[in-house]
């Protein structure tokens, strides 16, 4: 039996502003953008086209969902962006105006810093040590 997580939903305020942020600021790839109805789209993004798991940008449809924007994990790190060159990506993200809320640090498992997306969700930018990739 083969099982895996295919998509993770990320609640957003607006499809186009979210697409712009993830594509222009984080360098993600737009995998799919299909109109489902007058108010709903199927928008998948990923760090690159070969990713195994995609982020589904889900526009908040009501007040309850709007409360979740930027707080999908109770202000804990929600997503982890793994890189093969931490310092390259860190400096590029700084140049593009990404806000880091925790500076880079060397941990037992790798080099890591915490940044915010456009809504305030927290992400780790992380380069794992070769002997500790998971």
C-alpha cells in the first residue's frame, strides 16, 4: 500500500495576492489554477514542479475561516521549507522583503530561521545536515 500527503490547505484572503507572494517572493511554482465557481478556484503551488506535496490555496469563504488566516497553527511554525543552500535562500528572501521573526541558528539537525508569509503564518527555512535529513 502506498500513502502520502498530497496537499496541505492554506487559508488565504485572496487567491491572486497569495499566488503573487508565493511565486514572486518565495520562488514557488504555480502548479494549477482552475476556476471551480464564481467564488472558488483550485490553486496548487509548490516549491518546484517535482514536489511530492502541494499547497492548496483556499480562499476563506466565511467569517470563521477568515479568523484562521495567518493562524493555522496557533502561531507555531506551520510549514517547513527545506533547501539545499540556506544562505543563498535566506539572503534572497531578505532582499525580497520577507520578514524573519527568528534569526538563523545552527542546530543539531541543521541551519534554520523562522519567517512569516504574507498573512503571518510561520515557516522554517531549513537546511538539514546531510546525516540528519528527514
